[in-house]
């Protein structure tokens, strides 16, 4: 038990340190951008005005509201205080909308797109990789080149290819959006059909890119485990091959589970390419528009969500590994 407490204590300490560093970086980095978003808002609000004094007053009012006229260290403590209250601030680019409202309206689209695509790609890739390692022969000769090709296709390349083939050339899928532009979101069957239709290309562009890497990783780990000494010894003892293969693939899955967890943790960052190319209304598109508009609060909120998701998933993964991986257990008891 002492080993477990020491192991978990270290993980919690590093989690807290990393979280504090992430909050600082998420605040500072967007504010190093050279743009002045307050001037952009003032320009929109003062459009058509000729009185320079009135325009200046509007600028000062927005400076006061957003706190950009205060020292950076003061802005940081205000940011942290509001963060613990659950207040992510007001968006510069979509003023006067709250950042929390923008994120809540976009995050559902991203999770609905990314999570199933990551899981399907991971599952199909691991099944194909395991079959390639176990069957070998012709199956492996066909699968490996295809997997290598898919794993080296960039996400934007796959998305553009599917867009050109199925939306532009064959016209069997919509070009952009999460649903038809002339529709208002509701629970009607017509709207649901439109959402499903717009969902296909972004979904398969993510699945196809992820299958290749997962298949190659699973194939390599399975071949390594199949040639391990414990497999040879088990076969020598006359243990059934089906039982041995079960242990082999369970051991080979451990690194693949790590990859799955990290993929889920970074799903918002991974959504960026697919969502931008297909104009999908998720967090990836939201983050892209925030960066182009130098929207500090929205940039900080979206990047902080990505960071927190990665930290939580990594922390939980370390804790789970402490219970399921015999090598980690042994290290704990030796401590």
C-alpha cells in the first residue's frame, strides 16, 4: 500500500503542477499576439461616427469592460478568479456573447463527430492489425501497404480528397455545414436526416486517417508479443493456441489503449482540420475563428479545455495502469 500511495501522490503532484503551468500559458500566449481586439470592436460599434472624442470614449469603455487597460499581472489574477467562478469572460469577436455560451453550443457537435470517429477508427485499426500479425501471408501483404498509405495521408489531405470526390464530383454528399443552411435546428426527422447527411464526410475523413496508424501499431506489438519467450513456453506446455493468443493480444493492447485515451483527450484539437474544411459547427471551427480575430477569452477557453482533457485522461490512464499493468505493480511494491 505504501508503494501505491507514493505512486498516486507523485501523479497528483505532477497533475497540479502541470495544470498551473497550463493556466499561465493559456492566459499569456494569446495576449502576445500583436492584434488589438478592442480596436476591432470599437470600429464595429463606432461605424459611421465622425466624432473622434465619442469614438475614444467607446474605446475606453471597452478597455474598462475587458480589463485590457490594467497591468498583465492584474489581468491574470482576474482571469484566475473568474475561472474558479466558472466565468470564462465575454467574447471579443462575438460581443456581447459569453464565451461559455459559445463553447456550450459548439462542444456537442465536436463530441458527436470526434468521439465515435476515434472509437471506430481505433477499433477497426486494431482488429486489422491483430489479423495481419496472426494470419500474416497474403492478408498482411495487402493490409500493410494500405495501412502505411493511410497513416501517412495528412488529415487535411483526406478531408479535401473526400470533399472533392463525393461532394463536388459525385454530388452524393453536402459540401459544408452541420445541416442545411435553410434549416433551423429542431427535432424533426427532416432536420435529423440533414445532420446525418452532413456528418458522413467529416466522420469518415477522421476514421480513415486513424485506421492506418492504429493497424500498424497493433501489428507491430502483436508480432513482438507472439515471438516473446512466454508464448514459446506456453506452447511447449501444450496450452491451447486460442488461450495464448488471448493473452498476446491483451498485452499488445496496452500501448493501444494509451493511444486511444490521448486521442480522446485531444479530440478538440484534432477536430480543427475536419471542421474547418467542412465548415462543421464545432469547437475546432470556433477556435480557428477565435485565433483569426485575436479573441483572447475564447482562445484561452478553448485551449484550456483541450489541456484539461489531456491532463485528466493522462492522469486517469496512469492510475488505471497502476492497477492493471503487472510491471507498474512490481515497481510500486519495490518502492
